[in-house]
C-alpha cells in the first residue's frame, strides 16, 4: 500500500495517476470527518439495532413463557378430564355389574319377588347402554393427545401474521 498523501488537511490513503494525463486522482478521507460521521451515523444505528434485538428477545421470551403456561394449564385440564372419564367408566362398570347381577338373580329365581318381563328387558337395555358408554369412554382414554408447545407457537405466529399483514383491520375478534 502506498504512503498516504496529505492535501489541504485531508489525508488521502489511495491515489493513482490517470493514464495519459498529468493529473492524479486522490481518494481518501479526513480522519476527523470520518470519526464525526461514524459517531453521528453508524453508532446510533448500532445502538438502535441492539435495542431492537433486546426487545425481540424479550417478546420471544414472554411469548414462550405464556405458551408454557398454556401448556401447563392444558396438561392440568387434560388430567382433570381423564379423571372425570375414568370416574364415568367406573360408574358404567358398576351399572353393568349391578344390573347384570339383578337380572341373573331374577332369572335364577334367587329373589324374593319376580321381575316382570318388561323390567327384565329394561335391565338388559340398561346393561347394553352402559356397555356402549364404557366402550366409548375406553376409546377416549386410549387415544391421549399431547400438546406440542412449538405447534402452539407456530399457530400463534400464524394468527398474528394473518391479523397484522393479511387482514389488518379485523384484529383477533372471534
């Protein structure tokens, strides 16, 4: 690199002679002007960029925390739901046991009284409906679903993008 040239208090770090001309082309900068421009233009943009990055990190952190709270609440709701379904299953099973025992004793004539035919049919229908309900409850319990936080976050971002860019006047009313 050639040595710098100073002309009118401006330090030029590069210069070249133009072909077939007696003139030199000087390119460079005044260090004071460069420092002032750097302080006035570049540093504020870097500070703005750092502030925006920090704000983005805070928003992402808040969003993930709220999504984890939703996931915990959902998990608690799922456990409550499963407890209720298991309680219903026990109730249906108890109904089947009681009605079938009563019908069995009636058919064996172990009871002190006789059950009319329509009452026996009603007990049989109760056993059948309790068995169907037990089977439905078993199907619900056997297919558990889990919440994936990343899917919730992606869905939330998709909703926000739709709200902000595609339909900005509608907001999130629904």
